[in-house]
C-alpha cells in the first residue's frame, strides 16, 4: 500500500503537519521569528495554546555578514559562553552567555510539537 504524500506550508501560524506521534496524537508545526540578542536572555512568546511536548526546535541565526549560526550553541572559551534553548508553556527562551554578538542577527525557530489532548 502506498503511503499518502503529506504537504504543509511553513507558517508563523500553527499548522497540522499531517503526521502523528507514537501515541496517535497530531504533530503541529509553527515558525517563530527571533531577533537580536547579546548578553541577556531573550524571551520570545510563541503563542501556542495547550503545548504539551516539543519534539524538535530548529533555529539558525543569520548575522549581518550572512553567516548562519546554529542554536543551541555549545561554545565556551575565555570570551564566550554557550547558548541554550528552553521552551516553556508561554515562551521560547534563548539562555545566553556573557559575550555572543548576535545583536543584529535574525532567525526563525521551527517548532514541531504535540498538544494536550
């Protein structure tokens, strides 16, 4: 039996992906715009109601020289700390170290998640 093709559009609005998690619940996707940050944690409201579990978060930040940086970022030396991503019921949070230089960077977090049923 041929599996049905699934297509969805990436959007800043919540989208059902056409996929189901291992327990049969629907998987959703939403794109979140993330703008510059430096040495302060960055809080970005995701506006997802009934968020239960994040399955993946893909985020690259593009700097003014067109370099793309993957987040989270495991980078530690005498001048930098890493960046981690935390997702709560209300926010996507970039927890940043003391020196990161992403003030003018922009990116899009692509979240895949399931909701409370």
